[in-house]
């Protein structure tokens, strides 16, 4: 579940840099435009193996993976819908200019 999940911080709205703690931890960078991870650090051991959470690298708040992932899913759906609407409206504007 955590491997390809897109996260958004419920506190500050960060959608780019996080630290993920499971039985190990890693730093990730995400691309909001692509809606996916673009860079991951090597897996490092987590000394507190029972902790499972996501930490925002901007506001340092910790969240349950499910909480940050749920906000991420809504973010991706909303941005895809907005892009589709923008693309459709651009095509309509072109259609009227061309007179076709």
C-alpha cells in the first residue's frame, strides 16, 4: 500500500517531500504534476520498528499513513478533474476561433 501511494500533508498541504516510517524508513520526493514519486532514498533501518507513519518534511508533523494517503487520493482526483476541464475548455475555445 505504501509503496506507490501519493501523500499530501493534512496539516500544511505539502505534496512534495516526506519521510515514511515502517519497519524501515526512507525519504521520498513527489511530483504533484505527475501525481507520483520521482525520487526515493535508500531504505534505512528504523530503530522503532513498531511505528508506522508519514512525516512531513516541511512542518515535521506525523500522520498515519492512511490519513496522508486519503488526502493524496482526493488531491489526485481533483487535479485530474481540473486538468480535464481545462483541456476541454481550451479545445472549445480553439473550436470557436477556427469557426469549425
